[in-house]
């Protein structure tokens, strides 16, 4: 019998930021402005959570800032998820803390962000199924990072002091995993949306409706 995801023992962590202008999608905002970048992030993040929150696993949205719980709930709406604040520290420390806490009640933990509209509940289910057969599953993004990470045990040294946003973070995590002789599986690569060019590459092959930034051509570039 093939394994399936288990709501009682499998936990999905969705890392999300409050969609405030000037505080999200800085690279995108450099091209289209803070307000427009926040609008696009709000649409994308809400759509991703909607797509993953109906799976046969527990879904927890881990939010930043920590005090923005009601703001996050108002943004995401009435979906099947729990809310928890992110801890203090850099991204690696916050991920490590959230994964540690999730393992107090779980056997397998998968973490995603709110940057890859191609992630659906089917993608998450696949990751949990793979974790029945390996120690670590990673979903590579085209920018050198990863859109998904799944583990079967908390590994504090895996994510701390990783050079985030360097384009080498995925290889660094994989290097550390191989040093521990972990059994690793990689999923299909997907796009993380950080730039206008990423929006153009994404096209329409996703369930999340991402409109072209206002004041741009359909190809995503500012009009001449």
C-alpha cells in the first residue's frame, strides 16, 4: 500500500509576511514600486495558501511580524490553517525554530514560502509521500534557492548561517545534508517570483491569478 499524507503526523509550515508596502518583495518593488509589489504579493500569497490548505496534512501559517496575527488572518481569510508567529533571528534561525516546534507534534515537516504560485496541495502531498522513503526532500527554484524543504527530523545545523539570497543557498543546504549522510530526494524545479521577469516566465500555467503589474506591457516590461 502506498503511503499518504497524514493530518495527524504530517505538518506543513507556510512562512508568510504581512503584505505591507515597503516590507515585501524588495527586488520586485525596485521595478514596479512598493505599493504594486505589495499588491502582487498579497494576491500571490493568498492564492498559494488557498491552494495548499485543503490537503490531508496539518497546515500552519508562520507569520512575520510576530504581532501581525490578526492582520494575517484578515489577509488570508477563512481557510483551513493555524497561525503561529515567527521567532526572532535571521531566516535560518526562524526556520529552525518553527521546524523544531512542529516536530513536537509531527513525524514529518514540510516548509514552503509564499513566493511560488505553482505550489499546490498535490505538490505538498508528493513531498510527504517522498519523506516516507528518504530523510530530506527539497524543491529547487531556478534562482539557486528552494521553494520547499521537507525533513523527517529537526536538524539545527542544516539552516543556520546559510547565505540567504546568495544564489547558493540550495547547494549549501544540500552540502550540509550530504555531510550527515542523509538520503535526499529532489522535486521538480519551480519558479520563485522575485522580479518582473519571473512573472513573465510564470505565464498562466498556475491556479493563482497573478495580474501583470499596473503600467507594464503584457510581457511584463515597462512601456517605452
